């Protein structure tokens, strides 16, 4: 006996996004990226390739980077998610990565930026004192068509310095 699509294709999930809990009724085929953008209104997460290559859709799921275009919303049930909208501090102060990107002109169109920022949040937590080749390797999963990466690399290195010495100004 086959089940009707109506009976099988929806699920209620609960996700905590940027510290706020959401209970959402979703189609089981809905990606996490579309759930964030269209159901929760968090359009800072961008979709480029939609098949796991460009990195634009990267978010943090339970503290680890994930391609939200490759993950179903139902797979995130119960998870803590951070998007680019949530990386600033609660009082609205930019994350050191955001400040450094601003000061080093590390973006042009900005399409790649949310995914790069979330990826670099995880990278700098795991490697707080990277050298340039390590930063370039860490960026290799994120495609930027505009900048040539030089400003991004300098911004990540500068953000690492700021995170290690929070009271120090930019060394650029
Ligand atoms: S949109 Fe997800 S990796 Fe490109
Ligand atoms: S700033 Fe345009 S794709 Fe990176």
C-alpha cells in the first residue's frame, strides 16, 4: 500500500538559529538554505551553485561549517545554527572578521562574503594563529569571483591578530 505524499512529505522541526528557537513545519525535501532564507527570512545566507562547490551557503551547525544547500532542513532538527546574521556580538558590535573585511576591502559584490565569514569563524577557532598559506588553504572551499582573494587573506590574518589581542587595533 502506497502512502499519500501529503502524509509523508512534511515534518515539524525545531531549530535554534542565532540563539532564537524556531518551530517550523517543512517539506522533507526543503533544504536548510531555503528554510533559512524563505521560512525564517535570513537572506544573508546566499545560494550560488546549489551543489556544494562554491561555499556561498555555508553556515555553522552545532559549531561546524555545513553547506546548507546540501543539507535538508529536517536534518537540522534540534540543531544550533549560526548564520552570518548571528556572528556579531549581542550588542551589535561587529565580529573582528567583519571589521577586518570592512577595513581591508575584502569584498566587492559581497555574494561570497557570508559563506567566507562563517567558514573563517570556524577556521580561526581551530587555528587562532594561521600563516598565509594556511589561510589560503582554508579559503579554498569558498569561491570569490571578484576580489582575487588578496584582501580576504589580509583580512583573515588581521582578524586572527585581533582575536588573539582584542584590545589591539588593526595592524594594517
Ligand atoms: S550554494 Fe551551497 S556550496 Fe554553492
Ligand atoms: S566579492 Fe563578489 S564573489 Fe566575492
